[in-house]
């Protein structure tokens, strides 16, 4: 388990968290290498089935991150995302997935350090939880 590197899928809003991730990259901040960014225009457009599909295809953790409350470029998209993530956390156990593997955050465009710390912490959580339940089910 020592060399286990969890896959983290991060659905990030174009206007805030994606820019923060870009800033983290240009500032050469170190964060978990297995984070895969999926840029969406707003967290409000995130369909819950994208998250479930990510888990079923082997992601150990999923991050949904967008603009801070009140800063969404589409007014209330992040509030919609918050409701969907809350619902997803109730649904995930039915798929055998630990809800702790899903995280919602608000990271502003200038918060590159916060982005790096958040994805690193989530990768550590995923490492502690081990390979995803869906991945283990596929192996068996
Ligand atoms: S535009 Fe960033 S969360 Fe809506």
C-alpha cells in the first residue's frame, strides 16, 4: 500500500478554482500529482452523475470546487452545487462508496495556496481510505 497513489478528480469552476489551480501551477506550488482537473464553467452545471461516474470508474476522491458564496458568476450556481453534493453524500453509500471521498470547497481565483493544500489534504484522506470501493469491486 506504500506506493498507492490515489486518483483525485477535481471538478473546478472556470472563474475561481481553475484560476487558483493555474496560479498554484505558475507559482510552482507542490501538490498531489494524481489530481486530474476537469474544468467546468460553473459548479452549478455539474451533473450528479458525473461524480458517480468518476467514482465508478476508479477515482478514490472527488473534489467539487467553485466560487465563494456570493461570487458565483452565474449568481447561484454554487448554491445548486452545494445542494447536489449534500444529496450525493447521502446517495454514495448505496453505491458502496464512503461519503468522505467527496468534498466541496470554495476556492477563490487568488487562492493558489489554498487549492494546493485542499487537494493535498483530500489525496491524503483518499490514501488513508485506500483504493476505492468501486475499484476493489472490479478487482474481485
Ligand atoms: S461561476 Fe464559479 S461556481 Fe459558479
